[in-house]
C-alpha cells in the first residue's frame, strides 16, 4: 500500500492554498500552457482570461480580463492576451477558462500564471 501524501493547505496561509487540479503540480511551462490553449480551441470552446489577488483566489468572483474571446481560434492571440493580463497584474493569479457553448458551462479552467504570495 502506498503512503498518502498530505498537501499542507490552510485558509490562513495564502501561499499554501490549492485552488485547482494543476496547483498540486509544478507551474505549467509555456509549452504546456500552449497545449492547453490548443485543446480549448480544438473543442470549439470560447477562451477567456481572468485574474485575482492571491488572497481572494477561493472567491467565486475573479476579474474578467476583457470579454471572452468568442470564436477565437488563433492560439498565439489567446496566449498574448493571457500574457498581457499577467504583465498588467503581475501579483495576481491568472486563469484560462474555456467556455462550452453547448453545455453552457466552463469546459475547463486552470491557473496558468501564479501570483506572488505574501
């Protein structure tokens, strides 16, 4: 039997909080982020970029970076918007969302840039 790993995550410590599946892994590389954007585009989902301060990452509300990119299929343009959001808000977490028109929900959401924690 393998030993269970306990990930130390406390609400009182923003640096320790886990906020989505990929947060248990090392930060995504540029190539891995590109593959996630390619997946969103291949599914026909509408990409969007959101951001929030690390201390509010558990909140249901994240700031929207511009409007969702309805119908956008240019991976480089999507990546450029995510990077522009990160540069404008370097201390915030930046999340990439893929909205599924048919199920009218998020098909995927992942933090692609992690903000600085105190």
